[in-house]
């Protein structure tokens, strides 16, 4: 879009509320000590390209990109684990759906193990599960993908810390200024209240915003259960970052 045509449709973005977000330095989450900024943050006005790019088209997607049950599986086979559908809407700070947003997601397998060269957990790999996928939101901001429910896993933080079952999300909205990295948890998981990463969230409301409820309306009988996860980009109704206050 030419700047001669006036301001971009997406406009500027509401500044991130840094009081509302988790603190960057949260020592019970050990790695936040080294990852958090050591100096005061600098603030810059957003640029046109940050407000209007990137733009993704459906042509970048493969047929099975939104199906983690099949996208790494051998022909005729499928991933092991509870079959689920994850769906919801990506909304902006005013409650409007965000169409064309690229969602990328990655997760451990049903045993809690990632397919990654630095993974050290002894749980078995599933030869038919890769653990990554992506999709693009529809006109109303809605999205869905199919996967297996990941398992909880231990991690080196305290003496005996376990992550709740979770799915990692990266979301590109209408511009880089809306970029969001977050995690989705599952309703009813007893590990949620024990997790040091969840513990950096300041309110129960924040935890609830990251916890997807079972959605029986979207289940497929005799096939898959469904969980609903809405994501809000920027502004007062924003979904929470995992642990960091980021620039922009
Ligand atoms: Fe994880």
C-alpha cells in the first residue's frame, strides 16, 4: 500500500501494557534471570512496515500443515495419543477478528517428548509425530488444527518441576508489532498451578486466558475431543506473553 493513499488500514497499535504483562525477571523461573534485560528498555515509534507487514497467503500452506496427526506420519499410519481439535479466533484489542494471521504451533508428543536434537527426556519418540504445524486465520479470525494432546514433561529448573501439557504458539497478526509468542494449557490439568512458568502470571484471570476449556460442541463423535483457545493481540485484552516484556 502506498503511503499516498493515507494511513494503513491497520493503523497504529495500542502500546503494550507492561504492568499487565508478567515481569521479565522472575527468579523462580530460573532462565528468566539471564534472559531478562539488564538495562532500561528504549522506546521507538513503530514504522509503517512494522504496522503493515508481513502479509501471508494461503499458498504457503501445505495440505497437512494443520494436521499434526498426519503431517509427519508414514502413509496409512498416524500419531499416537488422544486425538484433539484446537480451535478459536484471533482477535484484536477491539474484539474484531484478525484475518490472514499466520499461526505456528509446536508441542511435545503424547509422552511429553519433543522431536529436537537437544531434547533429553527419556520418554519415547513417536515415529509418526513431528510436533509442528501452521495455519492461517479465516476472514472472521477463526482457525483450527488437529493434533494429539501432548504429555507433561520434567524440566531442569527446581528439584522436581514438570510443565503442564501445553502447546506453543507463534502468531503474526497484521504487522510485526502484533507478534505474539505464547502457550496454551488444558482445562483441568493439575500441573498448571504447580508450574513456575505459569506462576509468573500475576492474576488467575491471566492463567484462565491461557487455559483452553474442553469444547464438546466441536468434538467429532468417536474421533476427537476439542479445546477452544481464543487469542487477543495487543491492547487491554491481550493474551499474555510467556515471560518477557518485548520491544515494540
Ligand atoms: Fe514446551
